């Protein structure tokens, strides 16, 4: 009598399951880092706590939109200083430790490795913005968005763009420590010329036009349009005016996503230089 045959599976886990498994492992590693967990929760809470402490929004005309302005600031600051910088240092550190190279020798594809590794940072980024929004609600300064779709598009598109730019930036970042230098141009330009600190309309015409073309500028512009109903030059608009002003920043964000995707595919390094 012949022994029963045991069927051998011919296919492995799906791409989604492989990516989720890697994302789960990365999240568990992050949760073991108590310092990183505390910082991820405390920093946005400190930003919210500064509102009553500094008296922000106590003046006439400020109280109506302080919640929206703070959420816009949270979106821009979180994407640049958390999403982009953390992903850049994470990718470079894993590359130098040969982790990325080892993961690619298994079933995981390149995009799965990148997405799985980036998952904790992306979740934290969204969570920090949510904490700020909830905190403003508790303080009675909840934003009343003119349009709720554009801020979500800004956050999702901005997070995807920061992921792609971080992956592309690994090409000229030799170590996790040197990321402090290689990330500096984007950090400075995004802080000073994206509309976070002041309306771009106060800049001279050519400089204002150039600033609107920077990667983070359309993200901030879309968030301001949706949450505050204000265009890049400070004009207040209604829902129809919001969508009339939205095509250009949407096109710019889409263009940067295409450029970022090409650059990440072309320059992302899986192994250290020897």
C-alpha cells in the first residue's frame, strides 16, 4: 500500500500578506523603542498645549481658524521632519546593516520591502496629525474645513511623496548620521518656502512662483484650501473657489509623485558602497 501523498503548495503568501507581515514586524520593533514612542505622542501634544499657554488665537479674527492653521502646520511639519527624515535614516541604516539586501533574497519584492519598512513611520505621521486635530477639538478650537477631501489628499499624497523622496535621497546619503546633512536642503526649503511660516504672496513675484513649485508647497496649499478656505496668496474663498484654485496644486503634487517615483526607482540603493 503506497503512502498518501502530501500536497505541496505551489504559491506563497500574497503580496499584501507579505507586506503586512513585514509592516507588523517593523511596528513591533518600533514599539520596543520607548523613546521613539514617547516622542511620537508627546511632541504633537506639546504643540497643542502651546495654544492656550501662548495665547494663540486669543485675538479677534484668530480664534475662528486657529484649529485649522495648527492642523495645516502639523501636516507640513510632520511630513518633513518626521516622515521624510525618519524614512531616510531608516532606509540608510538598514542598507548599511545589509538588512535590505537580505530581505530581497527571499520572496519580498523591492516595493514590498520599502512599503513594509516605511509602514510604522507612515502610521505615526497620520497619528500625530490626528492627535493635533483631536487636541484642538478638546480645546474647543476644532477646525471647520471648507472642504474635507483636499486635506486628506494633501496628507496622503504628501506622505507618499516623502516616502519616494526619502528613498531617492539614499543615493547620496552614506550613513544614518550623514542624513542630518543630506536632508537639510529639503528641511530648510520646506520650512521657509512652503507657506508654513508665512503666505508665499509676501515674496517677490518670481520667488513666490518658484516657491510654489517646491515639493511640499502644493501639500501645504491643498491643506490650507480645504481647512481654511484660503488660497496661496491669502484670499478667502468658498467651496466653489476652493475647487477652482485646487487644480494647480493637485497637478504639482501629481507631478512630484511621478518624479519621485522615477527617482526612487532609479537611485534607491539596496547595498552599501564598498
